[in-house]
């Protein structure tokens, strides 16, 4: 890449970054159009596009095909892993998504997607100890913060646990997985989390409003009951610019 082009788009990114930080472009506002920026700053379209990609990677703006870039609020969705495993006095999951978002000053909603039997993808099958393609129960959800989809949450369960319970019904389940396990006289005794940062595919790009150049996080949370039996897998695909995962672990 031409060094002059690199300096031009880095200089433009620095100018736009400064205007975001000083409030010229406040959170939620739209940036000028690409054409307006080429005229104002005397640069080419490719320079503006490269500068916007830089700001997207930094989590400062959100943009997509056919629409203007918008300044993002600088509020991270902070997830303390252990908080999702906490239980209330009845053994139910004590923290809901809307409560979590409210604690961060945001409005949280869940949009239910597919609920019902589905063939297990290879990575899910591996963790549920079934063969790829075997039927399992899937609950798909779009997790929304302040009217923006920030996470795609798919939960997968063995049929013998989920069938005939609230997990198989198209509604939110009070108490979540922990309550259903209690109905089966089961209890999650161990949880494993696996975090990766894959390249987003077309469906993820469309649903999370990101591009293949943007960073995402994929977290698999595998729940185990006694004797190592896997009872659920939560697969979360998250915008890396909006999420911060925190872990506090005992030292043995």
C-alpha cells in the first residue's frame, strides 16, 4: 500500500476521532456522507472508506452498505461470567438479560428466533456428546441493547432434557436452564467457556450489522452435570466493540 495513502487515511481517522471525542459528532449522531468528507478533506473515496474501517475496528462508529456511519455510545456491555450462574432462593437463574442491561444503564430485550428441534452442528455435537446432525433442541435469540442487536445467542440442549419443558416452547423461560435442570433432579456442577474470534460470515454480518473486517467474539459455554454429563451449550456471537468479558477465578 502506498505510504501516502496510509498517512492520508490515518490523518482523516485522527480528525474524525478527535471530533467524536470532543462532542462535535456526539453518540448516536450520523457522520457526514462519504461524498461530503471527500469534498471537505480533499481526499479520495477509498481514503474515507479506509478511515471509517479504522474507526469501526476501534468501536467508535457503526456503518454498513448503503447507510451513513453512526457514532456509537462508548458503553461496553460488561459480562461477569459468574453472574450468569448465580441462583435465587428457588434455584433459578437470578440475573436476566434485561436486568443485566438495566444495571449498565441500557434497555435490554430478547427477540426469539427458532425454537424447536434442529440438527446439531459439528462443534455443538462435540460438546453435547452426540453425532453431528443428530436432533437436539435449539433456542435462538437476538440480544438487544438500546434497540441494537449486539449478540446472537443460540442455546442447544439434549432432547431428553428439553422436550416437554419450557425450553421447547416459544416463550421466555422463567429461571432458564437451571430451573429446567431442577425439574429433572439435575444440577450444573461445572461450566467450561471457550472464547474465539472468528471472521464473521455473511449471516452474522447482516444480523449484527458488521463487516468481514470487524472483530467478533464467539463464546461457547458448556454446562456439565454430575459425572461430566453435558446438559447444555450456549453459543454466543458478539460484537467485539460492544462487549467486555470479565473473569474472576479462585487461585488453587
